[in-house]
C-alpha cells in the first residue's frame, strides 16, 4: 500500500509547472514523480509511471487536459485528477470526469492544501487504517540515544532553528529530524500542519482564538503554549475540526 501520493504535474508552461511542483513539495504526503508539457505526454507518462494523482492543466495545444483526462479514465490504473487552470468555464466538464478538485491559477496555497487533503482521503485511507491498528512507535534520536514515543502522547512538534521540538505532557525532546520528515512518519495519526513551523495532534486541540488577518492562536490541552495558526492553513484546519 502507498504511504505517499505519487503525483504527475502537467502544464504546457514551464513556469507554471515549476511553481506548482514547488507548492506541492511543501506537503509531505505528495511525491512528485514526473512532469509533462502536453496532453499526449501526460497520457504516456501516466501509463509509464502509474501515478496516484495527476495535476492537469486544461488549455494545452493538440490534446487538451479534458481530452487527456478522458484517455486516462480508460487506463487500467486510473489516477485521481486535479485540474489546475486559468479558465473557470471548464469546471462542469471537469467534475463530469470525477475530478477531485478544480484549482484556478494563480494557485492559492489554502485551496491547494484542501485539494491535497481530498487526495489523502482518496489515496491514503487504507494505509491510515492499517497503521493505526498496528499501534507503532515513533523512533527519535536525542543526544545519541534512541527513544520510542507513543504518537498519541505527542501534543505538537515545532521547528526551531536547526532542531525539531517534540512536546509531550511529560517533557520536550529536541531532535535534528526535519519537521517535514516527522510529519510524513506521523501521517497515520491525527496530526495536522497549522503553520510552516508547527504540526499539532488534533486530539489535544482545546480552543481557537481569532488573531489578525485571518490567522488564529491555538490553545492545546496538556501545555501552556499558544501556537500560531497561519492564514494559509486556517480554513483547512477549521474544516478538519468540522467547525
């Protein structure tokens, strides 16, 4: 079973591809396995690479994105489709093809985060169910010592200069492992990124306090720290909490 979403990015404009790939790489669950600059190339690479998801532009010469998506629907391994285009008028056609989402350029980071969440639910759900049942531990190295933590005891993790801080009710651990890697390893558990420097365990969420410019401050059970919820993650976080 997949532990990441193998993703193909398709756009006939190089700059648009590079920008989208950069944004996607901010999400630990996304693994960009290839890119294509035309509809025909997209179908060929989908056959070769068998990605789980394809981010697909609509307006491309010869074979457009809608035509490419129709061809992909006929393949043995059908990827999830997210359209990313500057043209809003193709939305109805996109959803007839059962697209996961329809993003308008320029890509909004908040909307992209919501699209990734939908992909995670569609592509990674079996992995999450299996991993939660396994009751595994998170292994970390602190001062040369290997420590095994129960993920359910972790309140939040933050990135502080060259270290990641893992906060539990009992103590704090400081490790060199990047935040993105820790987030990926904790994917089976209910952790959520609220800021480029913070991921939190949803079961410890106590209170959201409005801050400014659409941002919030988050109060957590088990500690006195107030964490910033950035505007880019706030809407997706509220949706995750079913507010």
